[in-house]
């Protein structure tokens, strides 16, 4: 088991990087605690796989250190880092049986055969592969091959960590949920440090206790699924987490109000004062569709919006509406009165986020 620390880590594929844009991984320091179940979440091209390959030793970082249990491992090859990695596409030996594929990592380190058989059968049972143990891997479906590949990563009980690089890409959608839960059960059973790379927020939140959200080569927030949803630390997290994502409007601060153009947004003085202290013109207010209160008749302090359309999603509806030129998404319960033409919004201050230069501003309470 291992605690993995990234210290002042950065990586560029350019020989002479001269600006932040030249870096696939911008300078970061980050800790993955021993025994944790983590997800590394972000869109394609944000640096997730690059970071995972640096941790595993497939790639040497341009700058900084990778530390396993207080030991710098930058110069250690993957086989000496005692890490298992499961890739996006299955890595199996087609001419071997499923049993021999699963046994290979154990035999490779000289495990006695008396211990190989029960361990292989244990992992096969966990992954529902027992019936396939005598089959050649070349005869398996893509789903079954990826389960074998995952089993090869799980079969050794002495590894420091297991890294999963989008392992469910080739898995049938009906099996994805089952396998995510299975990985969670395996983590709880064996207490192995696991880092799971994905672009799918559902996969991340199902598997991980904590999620690191990556954007443009940086970890912009590290927190629980609830923290990412309720208090996004960066506007990208607000956009990326949730369906639909967070609503944002640009605002400016006067001495007594936050203004969206000529429209005063009803907020408390504490929020106004925080905005004035930011020292930037790049200010935004954010609120999730789930937290907006909607009325069909105007009330004191309500914001009037024009309704564009309402999408019925069965147990709830999503209303699209315009506040000035900004398109807002609002979640309506199925039994909620349906606005037509105009609607009236309230933003509960508890759920409002203030963002300066795209980062969330901590509001002083007192």
C-alpha cells in the first residue's frame, strides 16, 4: 500500500516550454493517501492520462517529484514501483487461458503455485470469470477480455496502488454500473490505493470517495462528489459536474449591489462586499438549476425571465429561460406549476457562488 505524493510536478512535451500553454501538466502538488479510492475526472486532453503515466513510471516528469511513501521514485521503472495499471483497452495474452492470464502476474514474481490457484479463483469469482477460466482469451468478448485485464491488475495483493485508465470504455453499457460497484467492493475488501481516470462524472462519483477534477493540465478541485456539486471551486467544475451544469452570469459590484448590466441582483451585503474586495472585473455569480426557486407570478425581489422551452424528463422538467441575454437552466419538479411566457426566479443566497477570475470566492460569515 502506498501514499503517493506529487511535489511541484509539471510536464511538457516541448523541449523548451516558455509559457503555461506549453505544459500538458501545469505545476501541481497533490497527495493520494494510502488506501483511498480516487477518481481523476476531466474532459479529453486535460492531462489525466499523462498524469497517470507519470505516477506509474511510463513517463518521466519534466519537473518535480513523484514520491511513494517518502521515497522519490522518478528514476524507477514501472516494474519497480510495484503498481498495477489497467488500460482503456484490454491487455491480455490471447493464446493463454483466462486462468493463465490471471496467474501471470503472480508467477512473474515467483509466487508458489499452491498460492496461485486460490488467489486466481478468488479474483475470478469476484469478477464473474469462473466459468471462463479454461477458455483461451482469444475466444472472449471485449467485455470479458477487459474483465480479465482488470483481474490481472487486482490479482497481486502486494501492489502499492492500482491505476485505472478509463477501463470501462469497451464495456457494454449494461455491465458498466455492475463493474463500477464491483471495483468499489474490491477496494473496500482489500484497502488498496486506487486511482480511476475517467471523463464520466457518473463513473467517478460511483467509484470514488474523492474526485480530482482536471482542467487545462491542473487539478482545479479535489473533493467529495457532494462538495463538487454544492460548492464548485472553479467555474469549469460548475459547468462539468451536473446535468445540466451550473448557470453563470457576469456581474459587477457597486457599493450596495451586484449588477448584471443594468439589473440589480438581490443578494446580501456580505456578498457585495466580497465582490468589491476581489480587485478584478472578471466576476461571475453561479447557481445550479436545482437550487433556483421559480414562481409563475411576480414577487418581491424576483427576477423576470422569458421562458424558451420546457423539457419533460419524466420525474422532473428542465426549463430553459433568458435572463437578459443569458440562457438559464432551471429544474422543475413534476408537480410544480408550469410557467408560460414569463417566469420569476429567486436565487437563495445559500446556493449562490461568487467567482473571481474563474475561482470561487470564500465568503466571510459573521
